[in-house]
C-alpha cells in the first residue's frame, strides 16, 4: 500500500484533483449568486465549501 501511495503522490494527482475540485466548487458558488437568499441556497453553498475543505 505504501508503494501505491508513493506512486500517486509522485504524479501530483492529489494537488491537481484538489485544484480541480476547488474550481468546480467556485463555479457552483458563482452559479448560486443570482438566486435569492434562502435556507436552500445557504445549504448548497455550505455543501460546495464542505466538499473541498474536508480532509478525509
């Protein structure tokens, strides 16, 4: 398993994927901007933020 982790880390796939996820979350948040404020909008905003901030 350590060999597999080392290979994945050596490719730069983890930072690349994290950056791609952040870009998608930013796009999702931007898409929410025109919507009126509501509990649903806040929930979707929170989901976008959570999806890129979690570390597990």
